[in-house]
């Protein structure tokens, strides 16, 4: 059986630079009836476990280490034996939430992770965070963009560890080069496609945020 994508929304808070905001996060599960990976274990380990339904969780893949994307990761890992994977450039952000812990594995640009016979290619897309990554699944026609690309523009770059010119270059060079029909499954909110977002790059640059 080929891998399929499942989606749940979890709610909690995001804290950085002394502020805290209520947020809803997209959690993505990729797998088959036997095994799966979770992309961004946000807020609610119980809800994610329920969605897994007893399947073997092979890995927890972090698009970046803002606390709303990783706050359920250690609990989920401890209850399933799954390994936590993060790009090393985001370790400073991870340490803000978990000063005494570290992810199990490092992600690297171009790395290929295989789940249920489906390849996920790691794309390093810094800007929203230094170690932000996206996961491209060409066989499924999707890219999991985390907070790098949303419907309507780039992820936020107004806080610590972020940079607008960097995120624009990441999107230009690593995401808009994907096939236009590629569905963009985001870290928050609605999905979009590469083809829908690509024509607006210059508008985003003109806005400067």
C-alpha cells in the first residue's frame, strides 16, 4: 500500500522574544497502515497518538524548532520510541524550549528519508528560522513547507533568528523550482500550490516582509 497523507490541527501557544500568541498548527502524518512519520509534533501528543492508531511511528520530523512546532515532540517520542529529527542550525531555538535535551538526528539538505516506500527529500530553507526545512514528496505531489511558504507569501521574519532576504532566496531557489502543480502543505492555515504562489515573488520582495 502506498503512503498516504493525514492531517490534524492542534491548538496551543507560540512564545518567542517575550511574547506569547494563541496558534493553530497543522500536523501531518505520512505513512501506510503499518508505519508512519509525523511532520511537526505540535501541542497535543494524545491527539497525534490517536491519529496514528497504533501504527509504528518511525520518526518525528521538525520543519523548525519554534516551540509551537516541537512542544509535543519529546512526549510523543517517549511514548512511541520514535526519533526526533531537526536541522542543526535550529539547535539554538530548540534549546530555548528544551535546554537540557537535544534531537536524536540531524537533518541535512538533500537527505532522503523513506517511509512506506515513499521518499521525502529534505530542502534546507532558512529565513523563518536558521534551520528551517521543507520536505518534498514528489511521488505524492506535495511539499511540506512548515512556516517557510504559506498561501499568500513567506513565513514571518520579524523575530529573532529570522531574516527576510534569506527566506526570499530559500523560496526562490528551493521551492519555486518545484513543479507548479506541487501542493504546498503548510505549518498553519490552508494549503496552496507552487504555481499559485510563484507569480507573486516580486510583490513579496516589494512589500519587504
